[in-house]
C-alpha cells in the first residue's frame, strides 16, 4: 500500500529574512554575549572589569602633565595624574641614546632607508629595487658611525672586483668552478690586505666625503635596539640556512658540528652569551685585538639568532612537498643548484611567519644588552630613574617604553599572520 | 654466444675526490673537519696566550675556596664561610625554585586564558586576546623590571602598618602583609603530631589511587560509572581534616607581626623573588595560552561532530576525544616554554635575585676573576637542564605518537 | 537489476514540517516538508549549496533550525537537551570524511559510545562491536588504528561505529565522495546490505546507480527547497522540473 509520492514543486519559494533574533545587532548579542547563563554572567563580569580599569586610567592619563621640569613639580601640581613630562624631557634620549643632537638626522635617515630597503624583500613586485637593499648595510654603517665614505665603500668595491674576477675567469679561461672560486678568493684577499688601504687614502685625498665619527658607546635607545636587532636577524639569515642544510646532511661530521652548535646555543640563555661577548670574547681572539662592544654584541646576537633561524628553516624544509629533491635531482641539477633554485625558495616561503616570529623574539631580546651596561631603552629607564629630577617615577616611563615595543612587535606579528593567511590561500 | 664485455675500469684521478660520489662525501667531511679543527686550535691558542699574558691559569679550585659573601635568599644552609661551590649550589636551587613555581603559575594561568580565548563570548575572547598580545609583545625584562618597581614603589613601607590608624592593613584576617620590602606570609609550624597528618594524607592518596582503579574495573564489568572525582576529593580532604582537629590542631601558623620597623616571623618572600616569578609566570602564560588554543583548535570539528552524533555529552566529548588529541599537540611546545622560562630566569640579576647566574656567574666570577671557568660551569648547568628537558620531549613524542601507516 | 522491495510500514520515523533555516542572512532551507516512514530508503541529491547536507544535519541537531518542527521517532527536536540526546542515540550518522577517532583502535572507536552513553559493560560492548565489524566485513582490523587503514576500510568502520548504537535511522552524508574510485564499491555494498535488512535511511549522495538499486524515493533539492521527488525509475526516466532535468544531464552525462 504505497501512497503516491511523486511531487514537483510548481512555485519557487523566495528567500525571506531570518527572524529578528537571529541577525543584526540583537542576533549577534544573543549568540555572542548572552547565549547561555554562564556566558551572560561572564559578559557582565567582563564589562564591569573593563569599566573599573578605564574609570581609573582615563582621568589619570588624560589630565597628565607634559611640561613640568621634574617629578617633584608634577606631584606638587597634582599628584593624582600622570607625569608625562619625563617623556617630553627625555624622548630624544630614549630614541637615540647619547648620540650627538646635531647628528640626529643620521639615525633618522637610516631608519627611513631601512623601511625602503625592506620593501623589495617583502613585496616581490618591487624586486627591481633590490640593489638598494644590497647597498643599504654599507650606507647604514656609514650614516651611523660616520668616518670616511671610502672606508666603507671600499668593502663593496673589493667584493665587486672579486666577483667580477671570478666571472671573467669562468667565462674565458677556466671550466672548473672550484679553482676559479679559490683564485677569486685569493685575489680579493690580496686586494684587502695590500691594495685597499692605500686606495682609500688616495680616494680620501681626491674626493673627501666623510661624516663626523660617532663612537658605539654613544649609541643607545631604540636606535641601538634596532641596530642590534636588524643586523642580527639579517646576518643570521645566511648562516641559519647553512646550518639548517648542514643539520639535514648525510655527512656525519658536518651534521654533528651543526647539531652541536644549534643545541648548544639553544640550550643556554642569551644573557650568558652576551656575557661571553663582553668579557670572554677577548680571550678567544689574538692578544691585543680590541673589538668594539657593539660589534661584539652583534656577533653574539647573530650567532644566537642563527641557531633559532636554522630550526625555523628546518621546519620549512620539512614542510616541502615530498619529491622536490628527487625532481630536481632527476633534472640534473647539482646539490647547490637545486638548493638555490628549487628547495630554498619554497622552504623560505613556508618559513616566513616563523622567521618573522624569530625576529620579534630577537627584537625583544635586545633589551638584555642593558644588563651588560649598554644603553638600550630599559637600561636608559634605570638611568633616568636614577636622575634626581625623576627619582621615583616608573609608570609613565615603563608604559611608554612598553608601548613602543608593543606597537613594533604587535605590528610585526600582525604582518606575519597576514602572511600566513596569504600563503595558505596562495596554494 | 659472446662473453659480456665489462665496462672499462677507470684509473684514479685527483679531481675524482670532489666529483665522484664515492669520494665526494668523504672529501667534504675531511675538509670540513680540518677547517673546524684549525679554527678551534686557533681559538684555544689565543686563549692560552691571553691567559698567560694575564698570569692566569685554568683551574676549578676556586669552587673549594671560601666565598666570603652573603646570599639573602636561600633554600639550604649557607653562610659567608661556605665555599664558592656551595654558593653556586644555592644559586642553582634558587633558579630551580623560580622555574618550578613560575611554571606552575604559568600553566594554570595559561590553561585558563587559553580555554577562555576560545569562548563564544565575544567580550571574553577579546579580553583574553588583549591579555595574550599585551604580554607577548613586550620584552620579558621590561615586565620583570616593571613588576619589581610596582612592588617596591607602590606598596607601603612596613612602618605604615603601625599605629592605631595605620595607612596600610594586612590582608586575609591580619595574616598577609604586602610591603615594599617583600610580602610576609604566615609560616606553618609543625608540632608533635604533625607527622601523623602527613602519613594520613599519604594514605588518602594511596586510597584514591586504588579507588580509581576499582572504579575503572567496575566500569568495564558493569558499565556503570561512579562519581570518581567527588569521592576522590572527599577521601583526600576529610580524613586528614578530621585527624587534624582530633589531634588538637598540631599544625599552626606563625603570623608575621610588626616589631619596630620591620615584620618578624612568618615566611618572608622578597620582592626580587616575587617580581621575577610573577613576571616570568605572566609572560610565559601568554605563550602557553596560545599553545593551548592552537592545540584545541587543531582537533578538527568533525571529531566533536562525530562524537556528538553518537550521543556523547559535551564533557565526555572533551575528555575522551578532544583532550587526548589536543594534549599530544600541546605538550611538546608547552615543555619547550618551561625551558624558556628557566632560561629567562637568568635575568634575575636585573632585580638583584641571587640565581645561579648571580652567584656563580656574578659575585663568584667577579671575586675570583675566574671568568672562563665560571662561564663554562654556568653554561654547562643550563645545557644540562635543556638537554634533560629536550630528551623528555622526545620521549613523550615517541611514546604517544598517534599511529599512522 | 532486481530491486528488493521491503515492506514500508505506515509508522512515521521522521516528520519535518515547514522547516526553515538561516545561516546569518542566508536562507539555506526553505519551507521543508518531509515525511519518512519506517523502513523507507531515501536518496537526496542536488547541486552543491542546495542545502542537502544541512537538511540531514538538522535531523540530529548538528545544526539548529529556526522555524518549523522536526519530529524524530515521536520526539520533537527542540533546545531541550534530553530530547536531543534521545534522538541522537536513535539516529546514526556517517560523514564524508569518516571522522574516526585517530587515537583509538577500530574496536575502541566502536565500543566508545555504547560504554559511555548506554553504560554497557566492556565485554558486551566488544561483542556488539565485533558483530558490527563482521557485518561490514573487516573484523580482522579490530586492533588497528584508523591511520593504518585505507579510506574504504575507514568508512566501513565509521558505519560499524554508528551501528553499534543500534540506531533505527541512519543518515549518510556524501559518504563516498572522499574515496578513491576502487573503494567506493565496498562502501556502497555495505550500505546496500543495510538497506536490504530494512534500515530506515536518508542518503545524500551522487551515486545514482545506488539510488536506482536501493532507493524507495529520490528527492532533488535546489536552492534550499525540495524541487522534485519520485520513485527512482520515474525520477530518472521522466524528470518533471527543468532544474531536475538540468542537474541530471550534468550528473549522468559522464
């Protein structure tokens, strides 16, 4: 006994609006804030909590003094509001350390150029400006430390000559890359050992371009944090790649050295390595050498960052679709060629969020140099607080420094999340 | 039938060292090894020369020499007459204490924040997100210094508790005092019968273990579940509590009290310890919260849908399906963060807390001038801790791997 | 092809009337009216986005409907948790992506729900599980983990897992869409076997051969509405609506 089940819809049902409790403001409120008893209680508690905090914070911040000469003056005027005058008085120091005031344009320009130099790397559209990113390190060093223009550019000149020498050898005379590389290396070494200094002297006479010299100990504030952080991350990049490749290698000696290095660095706190930089590094170098402290710190920070970078890149290499190695090998590419053309670009693309996270961590870690008495913002905070005029201030100063770090780091992490999302959809 | 021709055998050429796959690996390793050894010997040679110039030698004898300095926070007996080695040990215990307490607080906070971050309640989720981003994006050293400043500048001096109308009062029924010299808690005083209490407590725990086993067996055999959680709580608490009162309260509290300008008695937690531990705990909790969130989100929605469509209730879905899978993802990075917290504890010097770096790598190093040896020992300690923790992570990964073809 | 005709009783298993559902502003299910008798086997087909998966997910409350009513085995689906639990233990569901619990063995996957929802002792639960695993023809995989099984085997385990709760209604949500072609047959054979034993089932699927062999009714949905329904032979031979004709030409073309 089957009832007739054939059915054909004659009239289309048009879409209609959902009931009012589902959408719009009411719907959103119901689903997100008040969907159950527990949620409603949580909402009320949270709102109460936020209101309490803002109730105290806003009047304190809004009515703050910006122009008094000391903390005492602030307190005399009105002890219940913020004393932001410390920032007005000391913001230059927080940004530039003890850098001579008339030269402030130099670190500022360096920072602006930094942003410009990053663009070709982060946005492939502008890759034709990559030459700027390459000359930027030399430009930055010259702008910050000063001295003769030629002493810095001689490095670029020497390396370029060496590269040209190598290419000429390959094109015209030799087939073997290895021998050509060794010869070019020797040529560059000879250049730097014997020719560079007289050449610099000559150029200085013909066309003197120089900036007043500023010593490292005068650098401080956020400028110092950026110098250490950016140099560290950029220099650690190639080292990190080599370490990651070495760690994966089949050759036991290379693998052991790389693994040993990475595990050692990751096992000790950065502060011990910085301490090594400030105290012990002199023991490891020939007697009589005396390195610039900032340079020593940068070296240690670079090595530190390289180990973490290596792990991130290792993760990227692991995330590669299987078979890339086999595919490139079957095309006849050598190890280095396949790395350069196929493996690394893909691995690096996957690793970018991890690399940005490493950079954020590194940038935060630059505050540790305050413990070996370099004048980064945290170190400066202690100095400022020790000053008689500002003795006892803490909220305003720390909140300002914290806010600067927060803006920078949070901005970078938002960028990294944006990248991750883009990479996911890119596939 | 012709005999097969063999390929012509090649004679050995030097360029084969690099181009022939049979020799290439070996050659590269030999070259690397030589370069590595050369650099290593150069470094060692420099060090020897430098040490000779300064008339120093390498020895660890200093560990047995008299230290000559005081450490104001310590877990074991120590005086300025103890050896440097003892001072190092005090420092190590201080480091481990901060790490241990910090990790516990960080885990509890991190779990709480991480789970709340997943809440459907928009305000709560945003608040938790603000917490996480706020702590993560500010350097930990700044937090340590800030919390320390807060505890020393914002809190009253002990003498503010004095008088009939004191400016400051103690919390929790006159038992806890937060001052700018530290926080004072009541200290437990163990009288005669206290050890019986401990025994009773231990027995309760054993009883709970057996009870849980029994409950599991019951579940297997009859299918019925027993309310294990509440019964366990009752068994742990009540016997010991009853015995406590029956024996006339053999554990009492020694309250801190104000004498002169300072508090006496009770447990005194200095601000350096509190600042370091709390700052590290809050900072690390933000990272743990993200790990917890990522772990729970990594378990695909289909898992809870399948479980729900089988009729499982939400709390069972969480405990039987989601958590076991989420924990496998959460535990390795969680332990990694414990390691980070331990390493970050070396920033203790910024607030004057005597951890291993403050003693061995700080005062001992300065007084004896034994920079190389102290740093080696210091780094050795951290390496040992880190290797221990890494091997634990590896062990965990291997034992709890989800089996895949 | 012999079509097995089972007695469809008069008892109503699922009764959906004037059911409407919105996802935000999107009206995904519009005025759905559907009555499923006990023993009836229904195939639901339609283009993607037509709401067919959403429909069956509303039946076991994986999705909530905003208007109208759904009554399963005499119990109405509301926000009352007790009703939802009762209905879920009577209705089994098999998913497109299997959703087996990867940290448990096949056997444990199957005994989990009986032990924790019905408080069945372990021994009895294991017996039931082995019985179901034999029914889907993979008893030897009882102690393997899902990661060690092929797609077809995993889906059959998923079917066995649902059967262990002795449901009276089975819902299949595109269960062969994620399988390699050579494994589709083994899963379809299992479903045919279930159908021949008289299980009330609603299958969302593209497998029209299966529909022809097993279904008592084929329903075509588009734009959130039931556009056409009929017995399989009539449905495939004489589709009445233009939209049905278009859909069939796309599906049966290759």
